[in-house]
């Protein structure tokens, strides 16, 4: 059926929290990897070492972009959850305004 929501605001918030956690994991792993690559300079020297470090650091912008995109999805999911909750509250408020004693 088209147009029927099969997700609750709580489910959207839960998924957004999972996404946020994954984004944090990506940031943490990236930081660890960067530290390891930087640490290689104590045991690896030369043009190949410099090229490797430069190439790896070139990935940093892409990784940061990916994490920003994940955080945008987190925000989108939270915004959708809030919109669904507000719509449900508005619908309930409208229904409570209906007369229940129309036929006497």
C-alpha cells in the first residue's frame, strides 16, 4: 500500500543512533590508522615512505566527507522522526476535537 508508514519515530531514532555510532567508529579507526601511518616514519624512510604517507593522508578528505554524509543521514532520520511525531500529535488533537454525540 502506498503512502502508509511502516516505521515508528522510535525506530527512526534508533537507526539514527546506530548510524551516529558507526560514524564515530569510522572517525576513531581513521585516527588510529593515521597514527599508525605516521608512526611508520620512525622505521621507514625514503621516497616510497613519503609517497605512501602522502597518499594515505590524501584519503583523509574523502573519509571526513563520508563521515559528514553519515551525520547528515543521522540528522535526516531524526528530523523525520520528529515530523512523524508532530503529525501524529496534530492528528490526535484534531480527532479529540470531533464531536462524539452527533446523533441523538
